[in-house]
C-alpha cells in the first residue's frame, strides 16, 4: 500500500499456505482486527514440495481475503527477517495449534529477532475447531474424497480438488 502513514502498525503473517485452510483464514481475520495492515506472505519452504506454485497460492489467498480491506497478499523467496525489514514491519504473526508448534515457532522467533532486532513475533492460538487442521491433513483427506467444506474456504475447494485429481493422474 503506497502512501501508508508511517505510524501504521504493519504485521506479516508468513507461511507456505499450500493450500490456505480455514484455520489460516481464521488467523488472518483475527490478525487483521489487531493490526492496521496485515501482509499475508507466501514463503518458499525448501523442505516442502508444494501442490500449488507460489503465484497460485498468492492468488488463492487473495480470493479468500478480498473482503478484508487491510489485508495485502504477497509472495517472497527471501529470508523472513529481511522481508519484514524491507516492508517496514516489526511484527510477525504465527498461528499455533499445539505445544509442538510452539517449540518450532519459538526457535524461529528467536532467530528472526537475532537477524532483525526490531522484529517481534506474536502468537495466536488456533480456535478449537482448527487445532488439528493443517495443509498436509487436508491433502490426505482429499485423496479419500472427504467433504472439505469444514477444512478449506469454499471459494478454493474446486481448484484444490482439480489439482489433487490432476496430481493423482500422473
């Protein structure tokens, strides 16, 4: 957003979002209520083999967040701490599902703060109905043709099913 006042609080919600789940969308909506400007940033995770390209994931998230005026969707292949510095953000938002998430995310928060001392991490706990939900779980459920309406935003279910179908044909 060009022309944004410098006193606006900008946060970044990073992730691989492959695909964006209802749990992710819940964190996005809650964080957007806390901050003036929320950047949902699709990041590249070298340890994962994504179902959707970075550009496709950005597009899917834009579609499901189009009704949230203070949300911007972007993609990046750079280090999160550097991306945050370039974007003028001092807060990273991370969603937590379980204690095991906290250990990983706490370690990453310390590393990000070491690289960029102005950067803090805020943890939002998942609401109870999303505690078990992950993109990996959704991909597994899709292989068994389970109804995905409780797991994915309705707008992207057709795209997701099509991609799973095409991948299974290979």
